[in-house]
C-alpha cells in the first residue's frame, strides 16, 4: 500500500473530540494498587472500537479516524498510527482500572500492519504496546499481513491496579509502515473459584462425552442445534463449577460473538471472560470425587468470512474449534488462557464425540471421526460422525471435490479440495497422506482413528491446521506431512498447547523431518537467539509478544534440539524413547518435565547441560 493518503493537517481536522499530545509530553499513570475485593468481571477499555470519536483516548493528531485508505475491523472507525514514510511518532493511550481480586486479565486487540518495507529481517518501524511502564509486545514491519490479526496478551498481574494502556508507533525516515488498531479489549475475570491445592495435580473434569446435533443453512456457514456434555470429577477436590471454552468467539468483537450458548441446563451460566472465550458454569452442588454431572445447551455458530481455521472461503466453510469444550483444572487451577492466532491455546482432555450434521445434500461435510451419511428431509443429508478419545472436533462444508484411497497399513484417506485445486495436486496430496500416516505410525504407534480427512485450500493464510482425524492444508508435501504428524503430537499425546507449544510443534516438525528423510545436519548454521529470555520452551504468552520469532525458535530450533538429542543418545535409543513415550502418554498429557525425565532414563549421558544449552526449561 502507498504512503498515507493525507497530510498531518488533514488528519488533525478529521479527528473531533480527541485530545492531541506530542509523544514527548504524554504522561503515563503510575500503577496504583487498590484494595483486594471479590472479582467483578469486567471489560475495562472504553470505546475500544473507536466509534465515539476518541473521547476516551489520548492520541496524536489524526490517529483515530475512519478513512484515508485503511478500513475498520468492526464498525467504521479505527486507530491508525504512522504510515507517512518519513520519521514520525504516533501515540495512543487510555487509563484503565482492572478490578481487584481478579485472577485472569487479557488484553485483546485486532492489528493490521501494512508496509512498503521490503526487508524480511530488519524491523525499521515499530509499534510498542505498554501497560503501565511494562512493554507487553512490540510489532514491526516484519509483522505485515493482508488483514487484521487478533493479538491476545495475558496481563493478569495487573489486577487491582489503575494503569495507562499505551501504544507508540515509531516510523523511520524510509518507507511507510501503518499500524492499524481496532476492537481493543481488556477482560478481567476469575477470583470466584477455589483452585485445588498444589498437591492435587489430577486433571479434571474427567474425559467427557460430547453429543451434538446441528443443522446448517443452505451455505453451510450457519449451524444451530443442541449440545450436551457428560463429565466426571476424578479429583479429590470437589468441582463447584466448570468452564466452557468458546474458542471461536475470539474471531468476533466481544460481546458480539459468532458462537452463542443459550438455554443452559445442568448449571448456572456466569459472565463470559477471556475475550468472551470462557463461560463459567456454576454447578447445582459440589461434585465430589467419582461423581458425574452433565450440561445441555442450545448452540448457534456463525462462520465468518475469511480462509481461516474458522472461516469461509467463498462457498467453503471451515469449522474448527467451534464446539464448546470443557476447560481443564489441574494443580495450577483453571486454565483460562487467551486465544492465540500465532499458534494454539487448546489444552483439552481426550473425549468421545457423537455429532450429527444436517446439511444440504449439495455440500460435502468432512469431519473428525468416522462418518456415515443418511438421507434427511428433502434435498438434505445427515452426516453422523463418531470419534473416540479425541481432543476436539472439527468439520468443513462445501461443494468439495473428493478423492479417496488407503495407506499400505489400511488407514482410509480422503482428500477434499476447494475449487481451483487441480486433480493432479489432489492426487499428490492423497499420495503424501498415505505415505505420511504410515511413516508416523511406524515410529510412534498405530494410527487409532480409522479414517483421515485432509481439506486442501491454497488460500489458507496460516498454512495448515491440525484436528483429530481432520487437517486443513495447502498443496504442500512438507506441510501435509507435518499436520498429519500432529495426529500423534497433540492429538494422541496431548499437551498444554498454550504453555508448552514446543511439545507439539517441535516434536511434529522433528517427526516430519524423519518422515521426509531429513537428518537436521545443518540445523544450527544460522542460529541467533534474540535475548537471554528467548527459550524453546517458552509459552504462547511470550511468543505472542515476540511473534516474529515464534516459528524460528519453536519449530526450527525445537526440532534441531531433538535432532541433537538423537545424536547425543543414539538413533536407536531416540527411536525407542519416542515410541515408548508415546505409548506411556497415549490419550494422556505430556509435560516438559516428564519428557526430560524419560530422555534421561533412556541414556547414561548426563543431560543436565544439554537442556541448559538448548534452552529447554521445565
């Protein structure tokens, strides 16, 4: 996009009711602790959509606007910092008060970075996000993307404080970079629950049974119906509440959400929190160890436009992470982490699903699990999908082209392609899937899910995305081999994807290398750590604040560390380690500490310095 389409004088006239301050004169409020009280869940940013003319914000001239060549994420107005192509600083700030007593707070914002810079390695222009005096995140011309990207940052440590939320965009004298913000939220919640004692590490609620019946509109983009969830409490600490994760509400503008739960039975619904992705449900009575409970509710899902893991690309709808799932409570309490677009947040326990999808017969509906189609009402088909021991359920709907086959070991493979994918590419992806599923199974244990569906669309901005028995991908041998590897590393061997993303991404990239005959011989040729805080084992909270480094470190350095571990303990010991580790954690949860202990048990070599050298903590 060309340099910003209006001069500073034009910008100043365009903004009414905005307090204009030079960057050097913008004051930052000191953090002032307030008295600790019970948490009152709240969204504390005023006019986060900038639709009120910026009266709640302090900003440089013309930052809050509604035109000039950029567009809003929601509504008509937005905040536009920089974009001049000359040395320039823009600021935007607001004082916010986070309720006392809250244990969870998440800053959410939609960011579009548009740049004329051509460098893929140098951050010339930067946007800094601060809360109080702490820098939460820095974005740059390297984060440029075609549209808005959702950013979520954990700010739970600011409960009970009054602080300045500020954005500062600094542009050098060269080519323009525009930082466009919209729909800024800061959700505070929690504090009304009692976490289990640190000695109770039992993950609860127990693996659930999900029963779902949904019917679609003519396009397959809107689904309505009913869902029920049966669960138990294996923990010695009673369950007084559960949480539903409505992950895809991160794609909306809270409180206007694409996933809606209503008419809930089996508990009392509380307020939405975590950017509307968490719904607290108070149970009628505490659920003691060994006791069971159930929830039921009406469900509405509206898939937004965009070739996303939850989105529509023309006539094709992709419905990932749309079904509400139970959050996990463990020794660290309830996991109510924010949604992340950079990776995954989806810490879930293996469960059983029975899902019926009533849809027009003109649409094919690939889905998690084994599917059976039966005639519905006139011109409609009912797809019934059943899946056992899976962590979530996903599907797609559209006039796909389909090719099918079986791997040598007998796994049924279906490749569904959107329009524009050639038959040759579809056959190539079928061949890749057949080879990959058997290669991974030979190393880590037999594939347990019967069939595997791959949905191919070259418009996916994210590359590929994994779900149990169901993957979204581009036409790419490497990418599809990677996504199929996730059937083991996240799917069968689960992990806390938000707090330990390396356990699924690094392991899967390592498995991809093995399947494609790569040895990682040149892994460390261009290693450069960004700081002493950068570690392979860092959480998504860190990587969302350092998004340009996520892929390099977690995928690249992570798989290289596993190649080094193989070279350290030997090929045979490494192969045995991963096969046996998968078996020991089959349908369970892996932690970094558990893997490090298993690796040490597999060798006589002291690995203490290995973990330090490779920056793997835990």
